[in-house]
């Protein structure tokens, strides 16, 4: 069994599946993100969990 760990989840499939409840900015705005900008990330936990395996920060 592989060791538990974290990775950053790709938000594009989530936004495509739930466009009205999961907002994702336009591609040009995402491409313009630079050093010092604040962004939200989704961390996915790879290991046994009781309820949720992801955390948005």
C-alpha cells in the first residue's frame, strides 16, 4: 500500500460538472495569475478518511 499524502486537485472537471455552484474564472484571468496573487487551491488527501478527502483553501 502506498503512503498517504497530498496533491493539488485539478478544478476544471469539478467546474464543468457543477458550473453554477463551483466558480472558475475565465482562462485568460487564470493565465494572468502571477507571483504575489492570492488563489484558492484544492488539496486532495490520498489515504483513508472518515468523510472528506479534499480541502479547499
